[in-house]
C-alpha cells in the first residue's frame, strides 16, 4: 500500500538502489583467542553433563512419584542426551562458520 503512494521516480530509484546492493554482505573477520575457544568448548561439555544430570534427576523423581522404575529415568537420560548432543552440534556449526579454513570442507 505504501509503494503505491510513492511517485514513480522514487520507486525507480529505490529499485535501482536495491539492485546495486551486494547479495552477500562482506564477512567481517573475527579473531577469537584460543582461551575463549577453550572456554566455549568447556561450556559445551558442562552443558552436556548438566543436561544428562537434569534428565536423570527428573526421571528418577518421576519414577519415585509414579512407581514406573526405570522407564522415566531412562527417558530422562535419553532426553538429556539429545539436548546435550544438540548443544554440541550447535557449537560445531558455530565453530565451522567462524573458522572456514579449518572446517575440512573444500
């Protein structure tokens, strides 16, 4: 609706400006110190362990409450593991995007 309110000359200028814009913005180099990379990797490891621990604790609590030994515990550990692997995958994707020369892709 707003496009129709513009004069034709302004619309042509806007289209020209949009077509001149680069499709992919230039990637800015980001230097991350090795210590920060190690801290990030350690955080992923902690997140993995804590995810499994929370799943195990919640499953154990539900087993005690409903008398379903060991099904809720196993389900909690499985869900915690999936959550931990998801965070590990996200970290690996972020690392590969930040370090394209070390990602092993041609």
